[in-house]
C-alpha cells in the first residue's frame, strides 16, 4: 500500500513543483513588461517619514529643573 501511495505521490509533487515554477516564471516576465508605477500615497508616506526623522534629529532635550533634594537641604543647614 505504501509503495503504491509513493508511486502516485512523488510524481504528483514533482509535477506540482514544475507547474508552480512555470507559473512563477510567467508572472515574473509579465511584471518586467509592465511599466513601473509610482504610488502617490507611497511617495507622500516617504516624505512624511523623512520629515519626521529630520525633526527627531533636530530635537533637543529640554532642561529639567528639579526641586532640591531633601537630604541635601538638611545637609546645608
């Protein structure tokens, strides 16, 4: 039973992989023929990210004025 199954399954898998390879090659050729499209949405997103990155690069951390430590106040007195 196992031999019969393998005699059917192995050629079926091989045929499937060959069919997939041919289909993938056909799709790749069709993609090469089509002109490149530039999405306006993608361009807008890229510029927004670039602007955000520039703002983050120019960002300076604000100085934080902390209240004096209680230990230090008692030490000074």
